[in-house]
C-alpha cells in the first residue's frame, strides 16, 4: 500500500500538478462508531501522507440524527466534498442533481475492472454511478449449534417450514427461544423477506404500479412472523428489540436464530467460540427461493465540490483492494472486489453463509425501493408502528398489508410521475 501511494504521489509530481497544494477536503461519515472512525482516520492518514498539501477533515455525524444533520449542512451551504452515502439516501440527493457522476473516473481507475458486477450494479441504481459502494449488508441466518443439538435439531433449516419447526423445538427448552425477532426499529427487513419468500417474488410492484405487499402470498409471510411471536417462538420482549438487542439475544444464548448482516458477526465472534455457531443462507419459501435483503453504503462526491480530482483520488484510495479489505473486516460488510472471498479471513464457516447466498441461484437479493422519496418514513415509522401492533394482536396481517400496499402504491405513482 505504501509503495502504491508513493507511486501515485510521484506520478502527480511528474505531471507538474499543483492542484493538490493547500487543499482541504471535507468528508462526512454518517454511520459513526469509535472503531469505524479510527479505521477511516488511519486510511485517510495514508492518503494525506502521499499527497502533500491535502488535508482531509472528517466530520462524524451520529447515525440517529445523521440524515437531518447532513440535510441541514447542505441546505446551509456547508456542502462536503465526500459523504458516506447509504443507498436509501442516494436517490434523494442524486435526483436533485447534488451528486457527481463517477462513471468516467471509475472506468479510468486502475482498480475499476476488479469491481464485482454487484458493486457496479448497485452503484448505478440512480442511473449513473453516483456512489462507489464500499460493501454490502446481506441478510443470512446465524444459528447456535449447541441449542439446536440440545433441541434435537440435526441440521440448520433450509426452508421456511423447517425454520418454524426448529424454532418451536428450541423454544421448548427452559428459558430459550427459537428466533431473535427484531420487532423494534430497523425490523422491516424481516417482514419484507418473509413476505417475498412466501409470495415467491421480491418485486415490490406489479406492471401497473400496484404494491404486492397485500397479495395472498405476502400476507402469508407477514402472518408467518406474527405466528412466530404469538406462538412463543421468539422472546416476548422482542416486540421492541432493535439491532443491539437481537445480537445480544443471540450471543447470550437466549435464542437460536438471528437473521442479520455481516456487521453483527463482529459482536457475535467476540463473545461466542467459532465452533458454537455458523451462518447459512435464509430459508427458502414454497417456490424454492429466498429473497434476502441487501443493503449497501458507499462514497459519494457532491457536485458542488471545488476539488473533484482530489476528492475522487481519496475515494479511489479508500476503495482500493487493500484499503477495502481493511475496511470491510473492521466494519462488517461484504467486500467489493473480485476474489476478495479468497482472503483467509473470509474462508470461515461463518462467512460461508453470505458467499453461498451470493453464489446460489435460489437466493435472490432484494433491494428495498429506496428510490421512493418517503420510503425512509415508511420504514422507520409506518411499518414499525403497525407491525408492532400486529405482533401484539391488535391488528391482522391483512390489515397492515393493505395499509402498506396503499402507501407504497401511492409513493410509486408519485415517483413515476416525477420521472
């Protein structure tokens, strides 16, 4: 890495470039934690060491209020050069013309050809490459080997029915539950995955623009989760569990199954012996397919940046195979370059579940319709409140499915009208 960075710096001097003299780049991170910031700062330090005259200011926003704080910064004219961009925000900023397209720079980048097809596909969801993804959050199923063995379950579940049966068996154990249900904030993914698995499709809308969320198969998927909770196959207090609670529920041995992304592996691996747990793809539905949700985050450049060359060079540095390997291991995402899965770090029984998902034709990753302007409100408010009401028996699966379908259908119509 150091030799590569020195080479880049030397090339800049040979070209007689003075563009990097006394330049300050502002980079905003939005999924902030001490370890993430420390890792990012170390990678930025390498970039600064190779580029005399360039200083990178990292602005760390707390995730809980990051969306509002970034919007306030931009509206007030305090526009960063680079931002850590979750996929659910990209359409909003790209649609208003505030993000620079990176297609040409990536095409000319020495590592552009090693990006996986999924990376390019996700980065261009807004029509152009308004983001260079740095990794993927893909759902798979953690399972506790000891609890399954104690409950007499010989193999991890491969189908929805096996998942329900295994969860019920574990729940018969004293003080144990089958499934770490995320009934609180951020729980929409499970509802969408179960609905899609039972409906046999992860298409959110029909050709005429109607939401599929209240189709019979989707309603059956919502009912599946409601039954899991009401039948006692998930802890009673999981109706309000968020990320930290479900992960703790798994590594503490409270429940045997956890559907989560690789970022959960960091906390789990710190507290459970590797031989006590593993990860498999999400169970398939009646169609023989599963539709695990896939999310991603990346680096975007604002069109208003006055230092686009330097900003892209920083994005390129952060996205190089070596830097991306460091980043993905520390923050818990699937890497973006071809062949990264051959790294010994990823050659484990735990990571196998995610790579099996990416390589298996029966597993179809599901992208949330984050291009809908009000999808964030739907996920964080409407779906949260109504799903909790359904878990508590206050509403039926059909009732909330109809509410969700009505809202999403209208949002899709609004999006189509704006195209």
